[in-house]
C-alpha cells in the first residue's frame, strides 16, 4: 500500500465506524443506480439509518472508474457517495441473477433506479413490474428528464442538466462563456429531492399501507434551483445575464477585493446597511437620502460599489472580517477547497473526518451529512464497499453457485 501519511485526509479527525442516525432503521433500500445522483440519494437515506443494498453490474458502478485520483484502489468520487452500503454483484442477464434480484426487491421497502424509462421496461426495473413483486414498494426513478415527455429516453449527465436548466447561462463573468457550476449540482440536488420524497412516501405508507412511484428529473431539480431568477423574469420580462454574481436583487451582495485577499459582502437590509457604514467610519455616506431603500441603492449600485471597493482595499481581509463580525455585518472569506476541508469549526461539527474501516483497516476520507439531530452528528456505519464485497452475505452461496452454473452453461 502506498504511503499516504502526507495526504490531507490524514490531518482530519479520525473516527471509527459509528451508529449514525437510526431514524430510518428497519428500512431496506435496493439501489441499482450508478454515478452520482442515485448513489447520493441512497447514501442520504443510509445516513438516516436505512440499510442500503447496492446492486452492481459485474463491472461495477461507473464512478468506480472515475479517476485519478484513487485512494487504495477506490475512486474518490465513488467513496464520496457510497458509505454505509453493501455491494452485491448480480448479472441480471442470467436466470439466477434475475431470481436473486426478485428476491431482493420482494424484501425491499425502497427501490432506486436511474435508467431511462425504456431501459427500465426492457430490464424489468419499471414500477409496474416491480410493484407486482412488492405491492407497497416505494419506487424511485432518477433520470435526466423524468418518466414522461418526448425527452424521457434521452441520456443525461449533470453537465447536460445544468445546460437545460439555465444555470450555466447566468454563471460566470459578463464577458465569459457560459460556465458549469464547480460541483455536480444537478446530480446532488436530484439526489436530495429523491431522498426527501422517499421519506415523505415512507411516512405516508405508515398510515396508508400504499407504496408510491417517485419520478425525479435532474433537469427539473436543477431548474427549481433557479426559482428566484425565473420568478423575477416571469414577473418583469427581464432576462438575467451573466455578471459574475454582481446583479443580485440585493443592491450590495458580491465579492470585493481587500488589501490582500477577496471577500464577500452582503448588505441585505436597511439596518445592516447602516451598521456597515458605521463600521467603516463613513456613516454620512450611508445616510445619503439617495440610498434610502434597496431599490434606490440598486439605481446607484455602480457608484456605491466603487466607493466600498476603495474603502476595503485599505485593510486586509482578516482585519475587515473582524470588524464586520463585531458590527454584525454579513461578510466572509472566499475559501479554496483546501481551506474549507481544514476549517476547524466544520471539522468539530463532524462535517469532515477520516473513517477507519474496522474490517480492513482502511482509512477513508468522508464528508459528513451536515445535519445534526439532538446535538449529534451522523458518522458512517461502514466504509464505501469494494465491488461485490457483500454478495455472499446478502444473497448466500447458493445463488453464487447457481450463477456460476448459468455462466458455464452459456459458455
């Protein structure tokens, strides 16, 4: 094993496998998805206590190959989305595999797929087919465009969904090309939507005994993210344009340079506006009648921004952050990823940690749930699995023997 002592994750707090949250304890999820959106959805459910059976093709989840970087043979994109899961390899083309799959579904509360609807039907992974196996199943489909409409069978990745949604067109500087967000936002939002819908469906099933068909569209999840922008357009006719994030409905809500490093500043109310000008030592400017309301300040935005910029360049970022914190003015740094990962307060709250896998001794960096319940964070119960690590445990040796017999017969 390569020496990893120098890598950043070795500086994170070390955590042994924990209990996690138990709110969904007893719920079994069968997840046949790959990449990001589906695995993220099932990981969120696992963080709340659900048991997740990750059913993979013999070649495994696509994200297992998404590297470098790799750590101990696992792609780090994969390890970010797949803690608390048991990996089972099933060849759905064989009769034994189909039988094993039906058995898993018959015991599941939730089923998650990310195949387009025509592929779902072809493989027998559609709602109608699986509902016949378990009537009260909560069925979740996460696709690019949803289960209906002319685009339903088009393949989709996060990049494609961001383009459809409009977010790329308003991201970036005014003179730049459209830009993708620097994270798989459509994937992550769709995964969150799926997990939220599953919890609501399970709550309802407790009362009604009825399962549900949940249809999540990555494009729609990403588009809903733009609700404020779209609402503004619909009510005004003004199409938002790329501006480097300086065109907020709040007049002063953008990055500024300081004497050393850039920072963000948000003056979102009249009291905050007044406190800001007191803090920078120019209350008379803030009291100018021309700037009485946010609407007034938007008219004069260019002048105000120029004046603020001149003031902020006179001190360092940290000096200003201390001043604004004392004055209760919303301000903050523009962190790089390494600065975020080593933020002491975020680590203390359990957002970043290194998980020690008690079974193998592996150390795996993890980004936590970011939700605390009863003053506790949720720590992973188990590390992201190796491909097929739990096939025997979940399906039993009989299925493996039958699979081998079926493979030999086909050869």
